[in-house]
DNA sequence: GATTGTACGATACTTGCGGTATCGTAAGGA
DNA sequence: TCCTTACGATACCGCAAGTATCGTACAATC
C-alpha cells in the first residue's frame, strides 16, 4: 500500500486553509481571488486546485477546520441554560468577523449545489444535532413539552438568527436572543400549573 | 422642462424587465448573463446599462415591477386569519419558481451593499409593514398581547421561512406554516383565562 | 544510490462575464 | 429642419476562475 511518488504537502494544505480563513474573514468571499489565497499561503495556485475543486470548497473546509468551540454547547445547570448560553455564543460568532464567512458560504451555496449540500451536512447538521440533544434533555428534565417536532422547533429558534445575519439591519444583540428564547419557551415550555 | 433629444424607450425598459424575470426565474441569477437578458429582450446591452447600473438592479426591479399580489394580505374574518393566509401565500410564493428570484437577490446582496439596502427597503420593509399592521389589528382585536416588540416578533415569524428558503432541504409545506403560526400565537397570544 | 512517479511552485494560457466605449442610425422636441 | 439624446450593434477592457505546462523537489522502490 506504500504510496508512490511525492506525497501531498500537509504544510501547504494547512497554509491554504489558514490563508483562506484570514483573507475571506477580513475582506469577504468575492473580494478575495484564488490567486490571493495561494499567494498569501506561499503556494502555487495549482496546488490549491490539486487539494480542492474550487474556491468555495476551500473556504468551507477552512470554516470547519479552523473554527473551534465557538458554537458549542457549554455545561450548565440545566439544558435550557445550556441552550441559552449557546444561543448567545452563536450570536456573538455571527456578529464577529467570522459571520462574514457564514454569510459568504450561504450566498455561494445558492448557486452551487455541491456547496449547499456540504454546508447543510457539515456545518448546519452537526449543530442541529447539538440543539436536538439539548432539547431532548430539556424535555427529559421536564422543562419542555414533548409533543412538538424538533426540526421545526429548531428552524424557529435559529431561523431568526440566520435571518438577521443575512438580511437584518445588523442588530443582533443580547436582547434579541433573550426575546427569541423567551418566545420559544412560552410556546414549547411545559406548563406545570395547567391541567389538560 | 421640455425634454430634449430622443426619449427613453419604455418598450425597451419593459422588455428588459420581462426578460430578466423570465430568465432568472428559470435558470438563476448567476447562470444568466447580461448579454442573455439583452438578447432575450431584443435590445442592445448598452440600453440595459443606460436604464440600470448593473445586473442586480435590473433583477431587483423585475421582482418588484412584475410581481403582483402574491404576497399580499387577504381580507379575512380576523387579523389572525389574514396573517395565516398570508403566510400560506408567502410559502407558496417561495416554493414556486419565483423563490429563485428572492434567493438570488439575497445571495447577491451579501456582497453588494447597494442591493442589500434596496432589498431591505423595497422588498422586505413594505411586507414587514403589512405584517406590522396586521399584528396591530390582532392586538386591537384582543387576540394578541400588546407587550412584545413587533419587529422581533416579525423576525421570529418570517425568519424560519427565509431560513428554509435559503438553507432548507426544501420542505416548506403547509404543516410547517401551521406549526410556525401556532408557535407564534402560543407565545404572543392573549391568555384570556389566566389572570396576571 | 539510482530510478520512478507524483506533488510542488511558478507562470502562461484559455474562457467567460461584467461593464465601457464607440459608431452610425432613429426619434422626437424646438 | 436642426439638435440632442437614446437606440441596437459590436468591439473592447479588466479581471478572475480554472487549465496546461515546465523544471524541480521529494520519498518510496529497485
């Protein structure tokens, strides 16, 4: 199974990802050319195209490979509190320069089916899994009802965040998160005092 | 006062809008070139650029000029029913080929500040006004509380729709509308039986 | 340690599109 | 009739995505 020929440079691979992340985060997807990324990485353009099929694929990988726990669910006293803290993290992430990355990829995905698929499967779905688990915990803890569709609920929770990211006038503050969460809980929360 | 020189051709203007709507609706924004639009309209490319600054502006105008009452609020017995019917209309509109138009413009707006402004002011805001009026009616009718922020509520209502339009696996059915509306009402609805 | 096969960086090239410039012609108000 | 501007057509420019090619640098195999 010994590989023949010169092996691919992991150094070049990593340098390209890092360069793409830096440039696109700073200037946006359209403003950065493939030449720019290759030059910033100190790499030939052909090396980039040997590792990825196109620019969007590079940026997608850069988002996934070099983003840490910015959108993870922290430990908390209750599932609802964990959800609350994650929502704040997500909003902070969107509001940061990294938000450009997500916006760029969503935009590009509108005309690139492969990218759209990758974005759903590799970015959205893992995060939705996290939300799903947390909601199930909240249900088990008795703080949410158990008669609603999880995926629809997730769309309602995060849809408004993405809406403001992509279309909003820019106001993605903590108050918005609290209002959204409160609205969510008042709709899906268990009502212990009410019978039937 | 009297215009001098040859007047602009309203025929060419309308033909360009119609061609842009047709082509972009069918094939998507990126797949259609300015040459395509001009050719389809039977017009020189320069005429197009004399009437609009760029491709995105043409498509934006096409969306506004040639779309009718597809997303209007119908008369109904109550404000909430009118809202419900409009949500169904909106979903049907998004699901139709016209959805491509909106998706294209949102995508383009991510890197075109002028278009983003135009999209917000000319497409989103008028529709939000309609929602706002309807929600105020519903409050006046006593079927919604009056202690919530209208704009946040609208984001929560329509955010999930745009989320599915832009990122969803395509499932934008009637059940989704009903679930979203129900969630909205359970959060913002007046609770006549409950005191304090 | 020579051979072999592939990746490497560099660079020239192709293609296609957005947008501009130019040209002779058409249209209408003055 | 004259004057000014828009018209359709077409050539052109600039730029970026993606391809092709070249001599070189590796590392496994012989």
